[in-house]
């Protein structure tokens, strides 16, 4: 009976690899037993394909002159699908960096003006306001970065 595997999964790629190489070829490439390789390709089992075995299988696949790289291509697709999230994270950090640069420049100018001879209360209050806004922009960046770190540390 053929096992139904979800497309774009490591198990699906491994199943296709085993079919392409044949079980004897997969055993020879990895040094693993057939039962173990079957368990690796079963999404209902807890065994997981190692990177080392993936590389061995992909090399055997290439040596056999077979087209493509079944497991590697799936892993690349999985990583590519995760990329939009990374782009939004990079965008969030970039927005923070722009705000910090703007606020820092404004606070530096205001501080220099407040330090000039003859500066009045208005100049001092402006320096205080701009410096606080600069600190607040950095605090927002800290919060964004902490949120991204916490998100990355969540188990899949």
C-alpha cells in the first residue's frame, strides 16, 4: 500500500528519493537499515531525517545521474515559504532604524542649540523634548527586537 504524504514535506522528498534510488541504493548511501529509512519517510513516526543522511542521499542521487535534488529542493521551498516573515521582521527593524536616525539627528541639533551662548528656556525645553523622543524611538526598537527574538524561540 502506498503511503500518502503531504507534499512539500521532508518525508515526501525522502519517499521520492527512496523510490528513485531504490531501497538498496538508499541503504548503501546511508548505511541505514530499510526499516529505519521507511520510518524516516513516515510522517506518523517520530524518527526524523538527519542532515548528514540527507546529504548522503542527495550525493547518491546525483551520482546515479538522476535529475534534481528531491529532498534539498523541498527544504529550500520550506525555507523560502518562511522568508516573507523574515522580510516583515527586517522591515520592522528598518522602520525603527529610520525613526531612531531621525530622532537622534533632531535631538543632537537641539542639544547643540541649547549649548550655544544665549540659549533660552525654549531651546532647553526643545532639547529635552527631542532627547526624550530619541530615547522613546530606541525603546520602541528594543521592544520590536525583543518581540522578534521571543517569536524565534517559540517551538514550531
